């Protein structure tokens, strides 16, 4: 596949994953109040739509690594493989975010006893606290690996990759704080901590869609210029 075609498809997948993730949060909403089959049934369509958006997000994320690998491996095959593995783990840990709500919807149609529904709801809430944060850890690892390669290879402007390498720190801190109950996902601090990396990913996606990867000649020129500047210093 042509490099620029790959870049544009990857950019589109980044945007798809982000849009689906936002929609999943909107459709699913807080599940704490769903304490009876009737309350679940009343929101069945919204919950199902949210779970579908989670699956769309997971599918988009899963398609990114194999598309990027042929480009990235030229700049560090071991790191590129580690990036693929990190994103696979992220997707695996995302799937229960769709399975739990769908199980609640399925149970609500069979009139289960309160104990069964309560067990599924408890498992879903446990995932919300620990699963999302665990998935976020592998996401942060993938961000570090990808942007290390992008920074070193100059396939995109270094300021984009450098921004991501800095923004991943508050994002990871946010995941840890949410996991241990120090921070509520609905708080303003949560939004402040994850926003820089979320915005960076959108900037990267738009860059790939509009500009693509830098041509090898442009990358070489940038490297020679940087080397010359270092030698003069």
C-alpha cells in the first residue's frame, strides 16, 4: 500500500476511534442507577448503541497497528512490534466495556432475579473502575512507542510527536487516580488531565489525513540540517 494512502487511512481510523469512544460514553452514561430489569429495559436501545460504539472503537484501534507496522518497522522493528502488542492488549481490555452492558440488556428481557442482575451490574462497575484504567495503561504505552518512532524518524513534524510524549504523563496519572478512586471520571480535573493527549491525537489524525507521512527525501533533508546545526554549535 502506498505510504500516503496508509497515512490517510490511519488518520481516518484515529478519528473514527475517537468519535466512537465519545459516542459510547454519551449513549452508555452512568450505569449506577440501573438497579432493576425495568430500568435497564427502559435504556436498552441507548445501552446497545453505546456498546456498539465501543465495538466500533475497538475495531478501528485494532486496524491501526497492522497498517502502520510496514512503515514503522523501517525505523525500529522491535519497537514497532511492541507497539502492535500494546494496542492488541488495549483492544482486549476494551471489549468487556461492550460485553457487560449487553449482558445487562439481555438479562433485562428474561426477567432475572435481582441477585443475577446485581452480579452483572457489579462486574460492569468493577470493569468501569479497573478495566478502563488498565486499557488506558496499554494505550499510554502505545503512545510512547509510536511517538518515539515518529519523533526519531521525522515521519511527521517533531512537535506533534514531542507533544504526545509530554501529554501522555498527565493522561497516565489520570488513569491511575481514577483506578484507585482518588478522582471521579466526571470531574473537571479528569478532563484537564486527559485533554492534552486527546487533542494531540486529533492533530496527528488531521495531519495524516491532509499531509500524510513526510517523503523520505524530506526526512533525510531534515536530519542533515539538524546534524549540520549540531556540528556548528
